[in-house]
């Protein structure tokens, strides 16, 4: 087991930025794996692009703008809940905890958790995991703000993050999975992912999960169809990225951002709709694509949950639900779970 982990770490470049901040990044360019995935997903009968490809530098910046939109209540609401529950949470975190964050992004909400931990503990270890290089900047900011913080970042997907979590058996861990990022998974995939998280945790560890709740369709749909068109830019950036990285010739005037709530599946579905019959070529991966008028490329699911669904789902994963906190409008929930024998 130890040898396997060693081997996996060997595929990573370790960059020590300061004595208190280092990060790991895959040595092999992830570009070729992206090319393979894209070639596959755009060759399907129902074309799709995985939502993890939103987050290049431009996409990550655009997502930060989304978080500030008046219509996008998610980030604001989660932040408010975290602020409210700080002292409650603190009681559950009596021991020393290392903080692991899956999908740390800009690490803005992380501050609420770090405020708790850095107050109580002499030193705090923070392990942000994010697919985007934004991790470097957000970590440096935190590094400068908290003197007793030691940061080890992992710039890769969640799976790799979980591999790292496994190696941290010296302290208790608080794993944070915030922002309703789990919504990108279907409920079944989400449950399987929670099982994987559970497997990589030990008795005494805790999981803090932030999830968006089912609500009025108008509120949901306007959060993904904002009036300033930032979400449309975010979605269309996928095509710009393919133009940049794979030499594709997507004409952005011929695609339209679409986001609708699917009531049955309790999810926002995002698409890029081809406005005309057209052809696109991607020389770098030698891919020739035909689009019919009104054909859709699926780009994202954003599942919304009900509290009873969350309770049922997590029971099956081996976690014990410790507490759930909602905002006053019941737009969003923060759930704390414990790992028990
Ligand atoms: C980062 C996946 C939680 O689903 O609300 C925001 C991404 N997409 N607007 C979400 C997103 C369009 C966001 N998550």
C-alpha cells in the first residue's frame, strides 16, 4: 500500500513555494487526457463536455464573477450560514483538525473554517484540492493572512485529492466539500463519491458538505440565466478553450447558452445550443463535428437536494449525520457528518 502511494506521488511535481506552502501537480501534461476525453464526448450521439473543463484561468475567473451575481444566491447563502454556525461548528471540532478542501477554488469560504481552526490550534494544516491553477493564488493569500497555517495544495481532480487524504493519518481531518459542487454528480454518483470520501477517512474525522436545495423554479433558473450574461460567458468559454487549446473553429455567434430546471431529476441542466446547421473542425485532435440546427452540447448538471434525500443518501454511505444547518429561506444547507466505527 505504501509503495503504491509512493508511486503515485512520483507522477507529481512538488513545488515548494515557501516553507509553509507547497503544491503537487501532475508531471505529465493533463492536456492529452483532456484531448482524449473531449474527442470521446463530442463524438457521442448526444454530445457533451465534462463540466470540469470549465475551469481554465478564464473560466475560474468567470466563476468568481458568478459567485458575486445578485441572482446567484448559492455562494452568498453558504457564506452566511458558515458565518452563523462558527461557534456551533467549533464545539464539534474540539480536537486538533487538519482541513482538507475538495474543490477549494478561491478559498473565500474556507476562511470561515480557518478562523475557527487557527484560533483554537497552534498550527493548522490545510490541504486544498482543485483542478485549477487558481489554487496557487488563493493559497498564497491565505498563507499571508494566517501565520500558523501550513498549506499543501493538490492541483488535480478529486480522486487524486482522496489519495492524498489517505496518506494523512497523523491527525484528525475535517473534509470540506462546499459550494454544492457535489451537485455536478447525479445523486447516484454523488453517493458513490461520498462512499469514496468515507473510505479515505478515519474514525473521528468529520465531513462538512454544502448543498443547494430544491426551490422555486424561477429562482433556480435565474441563478443560471443571469441578466448580465456572465453564466452564458462561463458556458461559452468551453468552446473558446477548445479553440485555443485544440485549434478548433467554434463560431461563438452560432451557439447559445441554455439553462433549464428539470423538475423530475431535480437539476439545472446547462447546454450550448447550435443555432444553425454547421461544421466544426478540431485539427489538434483530428475531430470533425457536424451540428444540426438546435442540436445541444450538454455541459453541466447542477443537482438540487431535499433535506430528507440528503439524510437517506448519507445513511447508506456510512456517515453519521451530526447536524444540518439551513439559511432562513431554506435555500441552502450545510451538513456535518462524523465517521464512526
Ligand atoms: C461550482 C458546480 C457548484 O452548479 O452552481 C455556476 C457551477 N455553473 N453557474 C453550480 C455553475 C453555472 C456551480 N458549481
